[in-house]
C-alpha cells in the first residue's frame, strides 16, 4: 500500500485550515482516479473538461468536486462499467477502499458513476483535521456526456502523480465555451461559474464559437435555434445575465471552495465588476 505517497502529496498543499485539508484529500483522490483512467483506453473515447480539469491542468485557484468528461464522437452505446473495475484496482494500491456505484441508465445521455471512500482519512496524518472527528466521506462523481455539442478541440496533457499518465482534455477556448454555456443556461445560481468566468476574463482567453453555438442549440432557452455565439452576441447575453445576479449570494456559494486568503476579494463581486470583465474579454475578441 502506497499511503506514504498520498501523505507526501498532502503535505505539498501547505494547508492552513481543516477545510483546505478536506479539499486537498479529495483532489488527491481525483488525481489518482484520473491516472487510473489513463491506464485504460478511456481517453480514446472521451475528453476531460469542466472545473476540475481547469484546476488540475490549467491552474484554476479553487477546488472542484466532480470529474466531467464528454465523448469525442456521440455514442448512445457508451458504457462506463468496463473502466470502473480498473479504477477500483488502481486506487486500492494507494490506500483506498472504494465503493463504486455505476448509476448509468441505458437511456440516459449522461452516464454517471460514484466512487466513495471513508478509509483514507483514517490513516493520513493531518495538521488541522481532528482525526477523532469522522472525516466526510470522499465522494467523486464521474459524468460522461454521450451527446456533446460538436466543435470542441482537445489536447494531450500529462499527470505525474501518483505515476506518469496522460489524459485528453479540452483546450482553453473549448473549456471557456463550456463555462459560458453553463452561465447562460444553468437554471440556478452557481457562484463557482462566475469565479471561473473571472479566471478566463483575466487571461483574455477567446471562446470556441462553433462549440458554444452548437451547445446553445441543444439547450433552453435557445434549443433548436441557429445562434451564432460570437463575441458581440456573448457580450450582450452575458451582460443581461449579470444584471440579474445576486452577487452576495454568488460569493457565498463559492466561498467554501477558495482558500482563506481569497475570501476578502469576494467582497468586490458586483454588477460593475463583472460587466467590466465582460467588456474586457469580448471586446478583445470582437471581429
């Protein structure tokens, strides 16, 4: 059992609170699962995307919860089950005692599985977490979209923990388009979406117009419509969304996922801030 590798990894996080340690252990578990998937042919069929992808491979400074994937080519016949047994075998070598639940419905567009573990927190040494307190069970949700929008572009990235492996991931313009789709179509407020928007806008990253246009065509309120989601269109629609947001509520939602030193900056969240960033990113890429 290579629990010492997990312990050493935890120490690199330089955690300053119990919450940081809690998040760090879960992120380490995510990396072990990703590496395990890399030892299968999973990435021949699917690409990694979403907030956890942005954090692990591109340096987003907030913790994220789920592992989100989408197929390179649409296929209703895709199944997660063949890959989950290999994942279980790999994670056991690092001190996990996983409970794996494949919740995929044969008719569902998004295939889902859960990996749960309550053993790792009992064997690691923590600086802030009280080992007498039962650590919240590690819970990793895996989702695979079998009917993704067309137009995404991907690249090969490498992990070096807990061993060298590779993963196919969406590039930054495609990731940004996925986030813009969430901002425009999600039916509830998620502050983490807007935190990520600030990350993209501060780096002047352009979005993948083809992918976003296709994604909007699949989702309400633009389902079935031929939208050209260029910079001017995005600036107008994101601007309208910003005007409707309760920014205090958005900041409260994201606060548990960022480190203590960033908490004060959440107090700056406002309509004016996000409109400024919207103008900045889309004005730079308007054609």
